[in-house]
C-alpha cells in the first residue's frame, strides 16, 4: 500500500490555494485516472506534475481517510 503525502501550498501560484497529493508509485495512466476521479469528485481543476497530483483549492479535509 502506498503512503501518500497530502500538502497545502500557496507559493508560486499567485496566492491561489493548491492541494498537492504526492507519493504515488503508480504508472502514468493510473495517475491520470486518479486525477480525473479527484477532479470530478471535488468539482475542481487540477494537473499532474511528476508523480503528484495538484488540485485547485483546499481539499485536505475531504481527502483524509
């Protein structure tokens, strides 16, 4: 099982909040599927950067298990 890191950032994004989910060890295709599910569930935009998913807004509480 993967240990995921959940982080909240504002730096480098013109003051806009971003939730970063990092620590994935999945393939690029699986990561894209996760990102798509997160974006649909939280009705927000986002992107994949390396092995992490960045979601627009603060979703830390909603993402915790």
